[in-house]
C-alpha cells in the first residue's frame, strides 16, 4: 500500500470530477499538481502549475488528428488547443490514469474528457474509467474496456480527470477508489 504523502495527483482543477479528485486527494494527504494556463478558469487552486506558452507548445497536437481519433469535430479556438495541451501535461506526468465520465459506443470517452483517455491509450498508460451511466469501473486492455469493479491507485504519480457533470455515483466512486488505495 502506498504512503499518501509520497503520492502526487496530476489533474487540471476544473469543476466537476477534477476538482472532486483534488478534494479527496487533499483529505487523504496527497500532493496535488493542477495544470492550467493564463486565462483558464479552474475551480481547484491547490498546487496550481501555470504553464507558459512555450511549455504548452511542447505538447501541441494536431486538431485534425484529435478529431479523427475521437470520431468528432473540435473547435479550432486557441483556448481549446490550450486545454488539449494541458491535458497532455497531466497524462504525461502520471504513471496511471483514472477518469470519471462515460464510455461511448466507439470506445472513446464522452466529452472533453475523451482526449485525456485517448492520450493515455496512445502513451500506453494503465487506464480506468468510471462510467457514471453504467455505474461501474472499466479498465482499458489495449483493445476494449473490460469491467474492473475495484481498481486501486498503485503508482505514486497518477492522473485523474473527468466530466464537469459529476454525479453522486461518480463522487462515491472517487471516494471508494481512494479508500481502497490508501486506507486498505
């Protein structure tokens, strides 16, 4: 079992799942890094790491590529590009990734959260998603989502992201994940 004081949660501090992951991490004594950039509105201010334009550019990604992978069209607005770049920072720094949201029929994650999950797949990071609609955890096995009802955080550095529309079962899933991982 990990010592929570040795662990770092990498996230974005956005309203919903990211902010709640941060609240629970702080309650359990974990360190926290929330990637942001100038002009970005976030809810969680503990451990904020404001990325410079040069740092954001290091994680630049083709919106055409992202749209193709995600099977949807994305805006070309500069703010959206910066959000994608900051998500890449989050995922790059964690050794495993936990997401709260929903799984779509094409095996991508619903909403903007989807890019974090897809980038984790590209980086071959261990990846779990709590699907709020299905009310269960799933693990990506490199080809499909498979049920994994009781995942645990096993890496000292991990990423957590998810939907802005966090429901009660999503909150409960986050709470239980931390309880399993740090309180045995």
